[in-house]
C-alpha cells in the first residue's frame, strides 16, 4: 500500500476571521511557510487561507495529482467555508497556475487575483519529460547539497528557496516534483472568468513570463501586467514581502472598505 495520501489538500487559517478572505497558494517545491513573512504583515487586515498543495506538504506524505484536481479542491473549500466568495487570492508560480484554473472553471467568485509568474502555457511535447526530470534533479540537489548551494549563491533569496526545499522534499520526494512539473508543462489556460486579474513577473524571468502574460491578455484584455526590475522567479515575495503586502492591500482595498 502506498504511503502517500492522494487528493487531500490541507488549508491553514491565519489572521482575523471577521475580515475579508485572502487565499495564498504556494509554488512547486516550496511549502506554505514561504508566506509566513507576508502573513505577519497582513494578518490584522485579512482572514488568510493558505493552501498546502498536495505533494509539497509539511506534516504528512502526499502525492501531487494534477493542476485541475488541485483547482477543484480549492473551489470545493471556498464553496463550503467561504460561501463561494473571497476578496483576494495570490498564487505563486504553480500556485498561480492552480488559481488560473480556478478562474477558468468560474464556479466561485474572487474579486481580485494576483498571478505571480504563473506558467499558463504548455511546453512542446518532446520537451516535457526531459525537463520534468531535470527539474526533479535540481530539487534533489538542493535537498542533498544544500550547504554547497548556500555557499555558492550566498543570498537571502536562494537561502529561503533551499530551506523550503529541505522542508518539503521528504514528504513528496522526486515523484511529486516530476508529477507537478509534468502537469504544469502539459496544461493550458483556455478561458478565464472576467475579474480583476494582475500578472506579475520580474525582468530576470521575462524570457518565459512575457509569453504567459501575452497569453493572459489574449484571454482577458483588461488584465494588469506588472513587471519588476531586477527580480527573478518568486524573488519579490521572498526579498520584499513588505512591498507585496502593500500591493495586496492596495489591490483589495475596495473589498476591505466595503466590508466584503
């Protein structure tokens, strides 16, 4: 019998339950704790719901299923616990991909959505398997050679990513990474419900992210694309949580002031 648990996404609650709901979904290869600095800055203003993506959990061995399954679990939770509506949602990378498929299904209402460098397009089929295994190798080396990578990069950004990798790898392992990347690389966002959507990316990841932003605008021309100079994948959240927090407050201010 497999030691992994399938299809049992866990949600953690922080902040003031009387305030508007903010949903946070982390990226592939990192835990929900990547949001802790952001949570500390926002917990007085929001009831914060943080998803633990299957395969990348902290407290139990889980298996990644698929982007669509993760999206359905998010939808089910919001329908049951938040009456089908939340004020704001922020998805980092894989989390943004999951969030985009939540919007695609249009079964719940989210007033404001931030997709931080979400991969919305698939890769060529011939590249999917090799790249999934390469990414698995990257995560494996981060887990087993952490001291080496920490010495090599010597930056807060990479230190946080390495620490996150060491947290989650024992619970999902190589299989979760391969399955996660495979699902990311083979699914395409085909439609999106009209809502207030922001797409963020840094100039150091523009080669890939620019295409994703262009695709989003083809589906939702009113989406806001914001580019951050000198930032790499996820770096704005890790190195500048105060800026991310302020941007979320500014974006969601209409909901906050109206009491939604």
